[in-house]
């Protein structure tokens, strides 16, 4: 068992809505990047995730599966973008 303590967020995930898209992409992203926190923006309409790695000038656009290995985790988390969007939109 890993006993390493985490004292701050390592990842923030936002789901865009029409009223918050600009705020999430500009204000929040800049704020999180100042604190060296990875930031994912889930765009349900476009069926993609914008993955902003720490220090990145541009996002990695993910349409298949987004994967993240947290420090000390045995296995990475893998999220299928299509399934996430379908589930969130209640299309199942």
C-alpha cells in the first residue's frame, strides 16, 4: 500500500455547458495551470476531452479514450470518451 499523502488536487475535470464554456476554457484553465494541476474539459456536444497537461500551451484533443496514471496508483484510469458522453447525455 502506498502511504504517500496528496495534499492538493492533481486533476480537475469540467463538463462544459453553453453558459460556462468561455470561463472554463480561459479563466479556470489559467488558474489551474498556475497551480500545476492537470485540467480536462469534457465537451459533450463535440464528444471530446481537451486534456491540458501541466505547463501545456495547447490541449491534447482526445476522442477515443483518456488515460491517467495517478502518482502511486497501481493501475491507470481509462475513460472511454464516447461512453462518457453517451452516459452523461442520457442516450442509453
